[in-house]
């Protein structure tokens, strides 16, 4: 935002993906930002000549590629130190690597790590994230304070689980305090930081929750207007445990359905092993799906049936899946979203292989729609809030070919380059609501 009442002009190679598979680009484009919002978008030459009452402060690098801010629909703050560790499959990995970390994620550690985590998101070009904390109220509170200070858009909640031991807290104690704590956190933080912070009631997954807890979550979310996030059908062993734990349910999805968790404000992580009935139930409820391809590969959980989800009309966005996902880099998540479908196409003729534009859509506009924010963020439309990530084109090329004009590439080529070679090394600046929340040092060129 500009305190001197001037407009901010961002010049560069503008690229967005307002629809699945439809890429839009301006090779020498510009955004005019008025406060928090996009006021104009188009070719730089025409926008630069246009007379205005307010002056424009231009920001420009001939190497810059400008994208909508990236949106991560699924990550766990306490699990970030576990990225890349071990492997195997989900449930043993959780017991060996994750539960010990989450048991340690109390107030002091939460305060130390949460701020660093949000700085990492901004450094990666992520502007919106849907996140889990641990079950401890003090560390969750610390994470919300860090989120508000970061300037990011954050949808987050206290991990909720009342089945099985979680360190020194036993299930009976957890059940007696968790709903109260989560309700208080929701009242304190849902809509905070001028709406940038929102709450998500966050039961871990059905294996770790009683029916009583799941029904309480549905009630709390309905009363508050907050989100719900949880995991669904990530792993075959997990599904078998759910079948044994909830024998009256038709399937895994039915557990959430009968407890009232499937709503238009629900985002479900993974969703790999679903029947046609289950996919239809998610679509009928208007629930969203967080597709986490790097996480799915890391723990050999399965491959996402993208074509079936798309055919059902489900809203789908991408998630890093940290800590099962090995990094916060959403460009690499986009790459994995493409490559996993290429792998499926070898043995499934109807597999839908995303184009670079489709992958970008799932990390921007598609993810925004999954959150019910498609009219607010996700693409370069006049009136939308100005969430942007600016990439250094030269940092993506072999030998850092900085002399090569950026407009020698098409929008699809440049998007593909970012997907296959992009990461924090190439992020120049990250904006949320027109405010810079991360700016990299000037790169050394050769």
C-alpha cells in the first residue's frame, strides 16, 4: 500500500490462469494497484500513457514474471522440521516422525518456529495458506500472533484428536478441553487482521477422532461460519482402520457425511482412494479438495484421480502437504501434479494430464475457488485484491541467461519454466493486498 496516495505500477511478463487449462498472458504487461486492489491490468504501453489524477510509482525489472499469489491448501506447521525424513507409509511415519514433533510443539517452541514458518511461506511466493497447528492451545495462539504479524492470508486451526494417546495428554482430558479451546481460538481469531486471518476447525482424521468430536466440530463450524479441514482417504491402511472404527458407516466419506462435516466451507486433504459414491457425496456437499501430489508420492500413498474429480465438478486446489510433502515450494507441487498424471496415463487411458496452465490454475484461481474466495484473489481481475508473486526469469534459465529478452518466450513456455525450475531462489517479491511482505536481495548477475 502507498501512504502518499500514489498508485503502484508493476511492470513485467504477466501470467494468470483464470480457468482450468486457460492461460492468459501479457508479455510486456502492467498492473496498476490502488491500495489493496487491482485497479487496472493490461499492456504496459497503453497503461503508461493513460492520464490519471494520481501518480504511478513504477516497479519494473526486464526479467520479472508476475503471477497471482500462490495458495497452499494443506500444510502442518509443527511437521515442517520432519520434511524429507524417512518415508515408508503414512501411519508408521506419523508415529515415528510426526507425533514426537507435535508433542514438543508447545508455547515456547510454537513462538520460535511459527514466525520462521510464515517467513518461509512468503519467501516461496505463497500468499495464502490453510494450516494445521498442534493440539496445544498456547502454541496455536502463538502461531496466530505470528500469522497476523506476517501479513499473509492464513486459514488455520488447532489440531483436534481424542482417540489414542497424544503424549502426556490422555483422551479423556483431550475430549474435555479441546472443543472449548478451539471455540475460544475461533472467537479470538476468525476474521482477525482485517479479515486476513480465518479459523478452520481441524480434526486430524477419522482414525484419531470419536463420532462425538466430529459432530461437535460440525456444530462449532456452523455456528461460527469458520472452515473445516481434515484428511480423507490418504492411505489404504487408514481406510481399513476407519472401516473397523465406524462399522455403521458405508465408507470413509460417510463418517464425515453423517457427522455433518461435509459443507461448502470444508477442505479435505488427499482424497486418493474414493468410490464413485464418495466423490459424488463430496460434490453434492460443495466440499473442496486439497490435492497434495508431492506428499502422496513421498509416503507411497497413491495417485490422485484428477479426471474423476474434475468430471464430478469438485473444486480442487493444490497443497504442499508439509510435512509429508518434502517442501513448501508450490512450483514443485505443480510439477508433481503434472508428472503424476503423466505416470497414470501410461496405464489409464482417461487420465487427465494437466497443462502448465491447468497446474497454475490449481495453485491460484482454482485454490481460491476451493476456499470460496474466487471473486477476491487468484487471478488478475480489476477489483480483486492484489496478491502477487514476482519471479526472476533469469534465475530459471540455464547459465542465468539474463540478456535474453523475456518476451522471446510464450506465456505457456514461461509458466512451464517456472513449474519445472522455479522455487524460492527465483522469487523476487511477494505481495498481499498490495503490500510487499517479502523482497529478496538483489541477485548477483554474471
